[in-house]
């Protein structure tokens, strides 16, 4: 049985994730594994169609494909995303049809599910038979219980391929639109005052809906606002995952391209940032992904705190709840306020003019108020993962995060809360007394709401 492994780490052979495949190879040696470092070699694959075709030819001969990748910003890295784009752009999709597939990742479990959902969706688009995803924590392989679990997963995967098990699809094909937007007159006359607005955009088409949406959006401001195309930024390449930035936020690319200066001088100084672009496959473009990945020189420190954020998107966002979640997670992790997302899906010029006008006004109003929407499970859960990781395993490499987390009170572990611990200890003992327990159970409801009622009463 032939298995093609599409390795999605920029680190190639030194990839943490790849070690899981190597372990699988040793555990199940009677299979042929063809490993391709598609993320590391993306430049070559873009340039040299023969090199890409060699991989595709192997896939044609394979029984199954392992999508093996590290998590990068809730998805795969930009180089891997580009590989996926190449499959569709160069019309190589047929080779993947009816092949069994699994996704295998390592990460710290921060939005690992959205990356697996993405790959699952891509597998469904390619009409592959997706057998599931395995999301390992980076060092699971050194833990015997986790090793055993992984071996079971890999064994079941191989068995399923041998048995040719039936598989159902989860993600319906995306329905795209031919709608061409023609902007009408501006709906608002907004004065941004001292609020600095930055629009970042990526659009392949010369004058597609994104450029027109930006034009209409921009027209609502009395003064001109800054619009920067990602293609105009000097970016030499994607994040290499070296983590050299961990000690003091100095990236390996420092002084070698313009990205870091751009991020520090333009992005960090803006009050309002609008991200604009087309949906490509089930995410934005790989260039957008490169922009997000490269911002990792800030490691796990939020850099868009209190800023107003918005997205102008062309494409079927309503059909992509996974992407919606990624965009919300990004804003929440960055501690910015996701003020709105406007897409061209409504296929209605007038409505789109109004939405863009309203967004233009709302962004400034919210910036003036300094409003940031409360975070939900996405932001709270995510921050707790980072807090625990930076406190523990990641601290040595990510020393700069540790300093920031310490200074900003991120280490809010409950064990430091001595008052609550004392109270819990005493009250838990008391609830062992039957008479007190009876009274306590009757009190719970009233006591729970008491502090809130007091606030309402004193208003
Ligand atoms: C740019 C960048 C972004 C990352 N984003 C995430 C993330 O969103 N979620 C997560 O859990 N881990 C994230 N990580 C951690 C990596 O997924 C993790 O270290 C992985 O094991 C690296 O695997 P590799 O050695 O195979 O490249 C990120 C790392 C880098 C360098």
C-alpha cells in the first residue's frame, strides 16, 4: 500500500509533526511512505511544474494521503496554503479524487480544530475520502499513553484504507457568485478626526469587487485614508517557524525585508484596521496567510489591543462558518474589537453601499468611544492555553511573552487567590454538616444573584 505524506512544515526534516509520521513508519513498516516537503519547497513547486507534477504522479499511484502540518494561526502555514492553491490553480485536483486521507497536526491546541476543519473541507472539495484528523500536542510522542493512542489511530487508518470503508462528506461544495459590484454614491461624510485608518488589501483581479468595495468604503470619509496592498510590502518569504523571535521578538528576517518595519510603523500605529481580500478555497489568499504568519515575530503578545478591526471580503463567507470563527478568534486574541464584516454575498449594490457607509461611520464612532466587545469562549479559552503554555513548557523559548504576561497580570491562576481558597476550604467543610447542607442548598439561588441585585439596587 502506497501512502503519500504531504509535509506542511517550513522546517522540513526537522519538523516536530513529521516525527509522528516517522514513528508510524517504524510501527507499520510494511507500507510505502512517500514523503514530500511541500511547504519547505513551495518556491520550487511554484516555479517548476515538473516538480509539482512528480508529487501529483505519486498521489495518483497512492492509496492514501496524509496531510501532515503544524498549526499556524488557526490554520496551516502560508506555504502549505499556497500548495493547496497550486493544486486548484494548476488543475491537479483529479489526482486526489477518491483517495483516502487523514490530517495530522501538532500544536498547542490553539484553534487546532479550525485547521483540521479547513483540511477536511479541502479534502471534500477534492472528492477525497477523509477518515479523520489527529491533533497531537507537540510532545505527545514522548508520552507512552499518547504514543499508544497515536498507534491505534494510525493502525485504524491503515485498516480502513485496506477495507475500503465507505466515507461520507461533511462540507458541501461552495457556491460561488458572478456578482460584479458597481459602487453608488457615498452614504456618509465621516470625519475620522485624530483616528488613523489603515486598509490592507489583497486582490488578484485588476479591478474586482474588493477594490470597488474599498473605493466605496473610502468614499465615505471626508479625508483620504491610507490603503496599502500586501503586494507593495517587501516580504521575502513566509514564517520559517524557527522561533528565534521568542527571546526578544527579533525575527530572523529582521533587516532582510520590509515586513517588520511595516508592521511596527503602519499596523501598530493605526486606530482602525480594515482587512480586505477575496476568499480563496476556504480561507483568504495565501498572501494574507503569509501576512498573519509573519506577524508571529510578536509571538503570543496581542498587538492590536483596543483597535477597531473590520473585514471587507469578496466570496462565500456565509458558507464558511469555520472561517468566520477564525476571523473572530483573531480579533479576540489580538484584543481588538471586531466592528464588522462586510461581504459582497448579498449581490445587491444598494445594500452593499449602505453596509460600507455604515461600517465607515461605526468604526470611527467605536474608536472614539474606545469600545471593545467582550470576548467569548474563543478569546477566553485561547488565552488560557497561552497563559498555561507560556507559564510552563514554552517559557524558555518565549521569554518575551513571559515578561509581557507577568507585567500585564496574565498569570491569574486561581491558586494565588488565597481569599477564595480559604473561603472554599471552610465552606466545603461546613457543607459536610447535614443541617448546614440543607440550608446551603436552599440559599444557593438567592446568594448567586445577590451581588448583581445589589448593583442594580444601588444604581
Ligand atoms: C507562526 C506560528 C504560528 C503558530 N500558530 C499556532 C496556532 O494557531 N495554534 C497552535 O496551537 N500552535 C501554533 N503554533 C505552534 C506550532 O503549531 C507548533 O509548534 C508545531 O508543533 C510546530 O510543528 P513543526 O515543527 O512540524 O513545524 C504556531 C507556530 C508558529 C511558528
